[in-house]
């Protein structure tokens, strides 16, 4: 998957575009970092951090960055659900529509953190807040204080 995504960025970059490439995985799985050996793959009845932590990569072309410079460093530590992707994508693309909600755009100054409820959606009474199981690491602090990268991919 890393090869495919890097190849897409490389090919897009070679066209000298005025745009961005956004990659977002559709789901995560507990494989090598599962807290318990019996929880592997995906089991919504027993959610783990790796099941809900997914890659989100935004690559900005130099032309796009020059036309609308933004500092995405604040977005790196924000709690985000892929269900809000349409609002982030519209914000990046400069699109507007009646249902657009800037408070759900990861890259908006109007972003409002919301609880990330995970688990089996067929059992809403058993959903838990992702922040309760998400492992906190030194990387979280480092990412929140990192200077924005000059061109290239920005992991969000």
C-alpha cells in the first residue's frame, strides 16, 4: 500500500499540478500491534486503537501551496472521523455547498473536536469514546509542535 500511495504521489507530482492528493484508508485492523493476541483483524465488539487508527495523507503541489498557503500543523493532533471527510475535502478544494460544515473540516480554523465513538454501530449503547483507548505517545506531542513541511506529504 505504501508503494501504491508513494507511486501515485510521484506520478501526480511529475505532471507539475496545481492541486493536492489526499489519501485516506477506509478502515484499520489490529495486526502486529494488537494489545491481546486474540484480537486480530477487525472485531467491532472488542474495539482496539489499531482498528480505528487509519492513514490520512495530504500531498500539496508547490503551485497549490503557493496559491493558498496554509499551516496544517494544528490539524495533526485533532481528533477526526473519516465521516467528516467531505467537509475537509471541500475546504481544501475551495468548494461550498449548503450542508458544508466548517466545524467538521480538519483543516479549518473553525474545526470543533467531537467525541469519536467506536464499536459496533448495531449496539449503540456499547459505543465507547476512542480517546479512552487510544494510546498516547511522545509522537502526539511532537506532531502537535512540528513546523509545517515545505512541500511533500503532510500526515494528518
